[in-house]
C-alpha cells in the first residue's frame, strides 16, 4: 500500500511573510489536498539571532488569510511535534551522535581566521571554495581533550573526495553534481544549534514527508542531503524543485526591487483568493488554460507534472487586473464587507485615531488627514522634492540610504525607526528636519502630514519601503550613481555602528 502523501512548508521566522513562501506553500498544499494527504507547517528557527515570535505569528496570519490551512504545526499540534526546530535540539543531538559514531561526521576546531585564509587562497587559485579537511583525521583522544578544555568547535559532515552525486528531480530529470564541488557542511554550530541541512533531513524523515516541493535554489544542496539520507540509511523523499518567482527583469524576486510581503498585498486591498489564483499561475496552468479559478478548482485539477521550470514573472500589473476581475464578481453587500474587513475595521481605526484626534475639528476631517495612508500616493514629480537647503544629491542620499537601512531591518518598531533616522542624519551632517523632508514627501506626498514615524508604523515595512523605492525611481539614479550610493551607505552604516551609544 502506498504511503499517504505528506508535504511541508518550513519558513524561517526572520521577517515579513514573503510571497515566495506563500507560492511554495500553495503548491505543497495543493499537491497534498489533491492526493488526500497532509500538509505540514514547520518553523525553521535555528537562526536564533534573527528569529522572532512576531515573524512567526505573521506567517500564521498570512497563510491563514490566503486560506492555506495546515494539518499539523506549532499552533495546531500533531503526532510528529514539536514543530519548531528550536524545540527539537535533543533529537538532532542524538542523530548527529550517530553520525559521529559511524564516522560520517567529525569535530572541527578551525578558527574563522584560518577558514578565511583557506578560502582566500582557494579563490586566488581559482578553486572551488570548500573546507580543506584540516580536522578530519584528529584522533578521538585529541578531540576529547580539546572539547574538555572548552575549545570552540563545530561538527561537519564527511563528503566523498571523488565521484558524483546523481539524483532525480521530478520536473528536471536526472542531475549529477561532482562531490568535488560539495563542501563538508557544518551540521552543528558552535552554539550547539543544528544547521538547516541537518535539521531539514532529520525532520523530513521523522515527520514522514513523502514529497519535497521547494525552490530551485536548493538543487545544489541535494548532494549534502542525499548523503545524510544515505548515512542514516533512510529513503529519500521525492524531489520537486519549483522555479523561483522573478522580477520583470528576470532577477530573483526581492524586496530591493518590489514589494514582496504578503501583508503588503493584503494592506493594499488585494483579495486573498485573487492572490492565490495569481500565484497558482506562476509556472502552472489549468488543463483548459482558464486563468480565473478557485482554490478548490485548482486542487481538483492539480497535476504537478504540468509545472514548468522557466522562471515565472511576478507582474503586479497582471495581479491588479486579476484582482479587479474578482472585485467585479462581488455583489454590493459583499463588496462593502470586503472594504470594511480591509480598512474600516476596529483594529485599523484604533491605529489611526491617536494620529488624527488632536488634529481634527470634524469627523469628516478623517479622510483628508489619512487618505495618503490608504492605497497608493497621487503622482509625484521631482519638483515635490525640491528644498531650499538640499541639493538633488542630498535627496538621493537620504532616500537611498534610508531604503537600504529599511531593507536590513528585522523588527519594525517606532523607536528603532527614529533612532535610525537620527543616526543617519548625524552621520550625513544634515539637520534632522532637512533629513526628514524627502522622507515626508515620499511617504505622504506632503511636506507636512501626520507624524512620519507613526505613518510608517501604520503602513508597515513593505508599504513604507515601496514608497521610498518609488521616490528613488522617480528622481532617478544611474548605475554609476547607485554603485557610489551603495559604497557611501556602507560608510555611513559603519560610522553609525562605531558611534558611542547615547547616554
């Protein structure tokens, strides 16, 4: 009897829920539902420095909003839990001990300085950069002595010196990768936490995952994972590497070029069923080539072999057209309800009230005060950014550097935003008021508006980034200017990081 299909999505809770995560979740969900199987949500939080509870909750909210329900996970339980990797350390420790005992893994005491030197030498010699096996032959006594002395170390996986790893991907056929290109992967970090590569293999096996649908960027990691399955004497799930979402210029979809957060599209007034419909068209099509269909219709017709391997273009114009088709299918009461759910709900109004209550004289003042927070800004021109104390170059610097800093922020908190802008203004030797001017214009289209930092908190990270990105594109910067701005930003960032903390 064939085992029931079990798929999973395993996002890292390290930022806003990405549309790429939703895209992968959708196809895992549809595959499992089509075959009457189970869809598992697992949280891969081995990066403890960057993982946050708020990001995890945002993942639950985003997938729930899209209607991609999961059968097992941290917030619903299940027979194979716990479903957070940080809660499975003992399981990983037991399995890595098995690898050590069988000689498939070894302790490595190499310092960062030595590893950097080895890497630099390999690069200079135009060789594949990989660990050179320096600690692979240490005796058990020496290893025990160095561990007892408290010497920092990691645990690495052995990789054959010769031969090829050959595997089959359902969409791409047989693939071979020489072991000479494969690094001796760290399995357990110096802090005792497992790396992704160990944890994902152990979890997928113990949770009974039968099919792995993930992005094509993981193809080069298959040899490491296949070796671990072989070392543990486990069968490997079927592999299905999906094409990555791409920008219109064919580059990988990223927040540096486009809004990528599911919450951005939710807050902009897209319907969840429209976004799911659009994502389903990314590399797949219905048998009758129909463009508009429900989740249920997709599940019934889903055939993973209809996936293509070409990089699908995430086109916001096409998404907006599709969303409009869904809006026009609603009757008036349902349309009104969707508007209320989107913005005129209690939670959203409670965010707005503190910003407007001290400034309004009539209830009807609400919309003029906050209309820039709802949807897109009116068209701006370069003239809007003209300022008596700032040259075009200064405006470009403020917009570019602030956007670059926003791209790196993990948490979106008002005090952090204020401190960031204050530090950048000081490092750029600009008056704080002048520094904020281009940001006010980019965010609100006005020189004077509701408090800027409160506005950013209401808009959220992705909407705020999108407005700064649009302003930067409007003013325009050549490739040469952007390279110079990137270098200047790194210098500004270093100056801020080295500045003494305020007392």
